[in-house]
C-alpha cells in the first residue's frame, strides 16, 4: 500500500511541475501560442500574428507532450491553439479572430509589447 501512495504522490508532483513549466512558458514572450504543427487553426493564428508584425513564441505541443495535459488542466481548454498575450490566457483561434475583427487584438498586442512602435 505504501508504494501506491508514494507513486500517487510522484504523479501529483510531476503534474505540479508540468503546470509550473507551462505557466513559465506562457510568460516567456509577449505572446505565446501553444500549438500543434499540423493544426490548421493554429496555422491561422500564427499567420495572423505574423501579418500583424507581432513577436510571438510558439510551443508545439506535439513536440513537448509533457505539458499538454497540464495546459488543459490549468486553462480548462484542451484544444489548440491556446493563446496567451501578456501572460493572460486569451483562448483559441475563434477568440483571437473575433478580437481581431472587433479591433481589440492590436491594442492587446501593443500593451503586451508584442508590436514594434509602428502604425500596424
């Protein structure tokens, strides 16, 4: 029985470490996109950010599988892309596109320091 409890404790510690790693990654740049290399929605968000001239960091979850579960647990969003601006969870593709269409995305990017001082 002791081995079951110790393995449960190790699993929890591993989960906590993955969540901490994910939180650090989410603030590693003004904009962080948790993505999958083959995801069309992720590609749309990355293309939009590139077109807007935003600097952003991409974390490909199919290349770093240890954090995918932690990201879903922390944000309650299990889909990609999972976007953070200024360390704040924004959401997925639909949310980012909606914010862009409503004229809210550029100010968020500017406030986070993701855009060079220009008239974007």
